[in-house]
C-alpha cells in the first residue's frame, strides 16, 4: 500500500490548496483550507481535470463536470487540526 503523494501546494492570502494523488488507485483529491472563514473541503477529481481543479477549486466545488463532490477527507481547522504553514 503506497502513501498518498502531495503533487502540488499553493498558498495565497488565507487560502491553502493542496493536490494529492493516490498511486494505489490513481485517484486525485484537491483539498482547500480557508483560514479566514475556518472552512475546508476536499474534492475527488477526475485525473484529467486535476490541474484545472487545483487552479480553480471553487468552480469545481460548485458542480463542474469531472468532480465527485463527496468529501473524501475532511480537515478540521479547529484545535487539533492542521496548523497553517509558515
């Protein structure tokens, strides 16, 4: 069983976006954390849409094609959750 691989990460203002790939099944997940609102979500994305979803995650969160909108991972930004990278 291979570990999930972080393919890309970007941070802009209060928004962190990370692109993950699971080599076991080829699935791709885009994770978004908005530190200003303390909200987060993850999207399972068709591999062919990965870069576009990484670049425009909110467009995909609103139901664009190529996205499975079921959250695969939830990250709590409350106490005990991830800390914001410095």
